[in-house]
C-alpha cells in the first residue's frame, strides 16, 4: 500500500470575492490549490470563456492549481429537466479542460418533499437514473465526478449515499466526504458509522466541522464530525488526495458560505494541528490523475 499523502486546497470564495485576494491569502498560507466555486461574484456557470481565461492567467501568475471545480450541478429539483442538468455539467467539464482540472463536484438533487424528508428512499431509483447520464458524460469527457453528501438532497445520509455509489460503480464517479454535512443530518459518529460503507469510494474530503447539538459549524476538531478519526482512516488506507477547506465560519447557506481571511487562517491552523496529531503528511501537489 502506498504511503498516504495529503495536499491542502480551499474554497477561494470563502476568503473574498476577488480572485486575486483569494490567491494571495492562499499563497501566504502555503496552500497551492484552489477549489473554484466563484470569483468576482460570478459562479462557475455564470463565467464566460473570457472569465475562465482570466482565472487561468491569475492562477498561473500565483503558481496556483485548480484542484476541483465546486459546481452547483445537482442542487436542483429531481423532477427538473434532465437536459438542463446535462448541459450545465458539460459546461463545467469544458471549464475544467481550460483550467487543467478534471475533478468536478456534483450533488444528488432535491426530492419533491425535500423540506419534510418524507419517503426520500423512494427517490433513489430516479436519482440513480439521472446520475447514470452524468457518468456517461464524464466517461466521454474524462472527468472525475465527486458526489458530495448534502442535507435535504437524495444523497444526504450515509445509507443513501452508499446506495447511490454502490449502484453507480464507475471510476468516473467517486465520493466527496463532507463531515459537517453528515453531522447536520445524522449527528452521531459519522466516521465510525460511515467509513465501513463509504470508505472505499472516497476520493476527496471537505474540511468543515459542526456541532451535533445545534448544527453550527466550527473549525476541524471542535465539532462532532470525527475529522481526526477520518484522517486516521484515510492515512491507514494510503489515501493520496486533497483536504479542501470549506469552513463556513462567518456565513453558511444553501449555495455556499463565507469565512473571510482571518477565519480561513484559523481554519487552516486547526486542520494542520489535527493532521500533526494524526500523523498525516502534507505535500504540495497531488497528481492530476488522482
């Protein structure tokens, strides 16, 4: 088994709207990768080709690499037009080619009764059918789709995420583990309960923790997300990949969050302390193919 290695990335728009401000702080923090969700107040799907080229030039000037495209694809109604979702995913893959990034975050759709969470299991087949179309597109585009767990979506609980991933077995679809999101829907022991079912699918990790009592977010290790235990599991399994900071320490909402420079700095420090405690080795870069 290869020795585990962890590279840090971060959601730049958690720091500031302006991309240059995002990249400057990440450089100060000795982080060489960016999760691109928005820049200059524009989300990925709002960006023109000229915007994308501007992102590419700015990242190159700062020696920064885009680790993952934080797309909103799949944060839409399950019963909405599938062609719209496919078109949006195709556009994100096109942006990925321009930025030399094949990792694309996706979600598993809002069921019709998302607010009440009535009979969500009954929508698993429909979600699998739609995700299958995405996987076929990803295979053609050589993209790596990273399915994130998220509250009120079809793929919110450990068990439902496992159903989706086990039925959609493909090297082009992997799991993006968000500890805080699990805490906010299930509270107790996400790593202890979730690793046996989901560990084999993990290819990306968001670093965001949360209090199981009120669901409020906090820095890594201060909540109930069992992030230390998750890091230990990843290290033991030889994980070679990213830990991406998405702290949400100032604001958190359905479409993203914000932390600011000071709180992002605090979040990075907390993660690095936890990595040291769990024997996780930080590296500057991870191969593009991983």
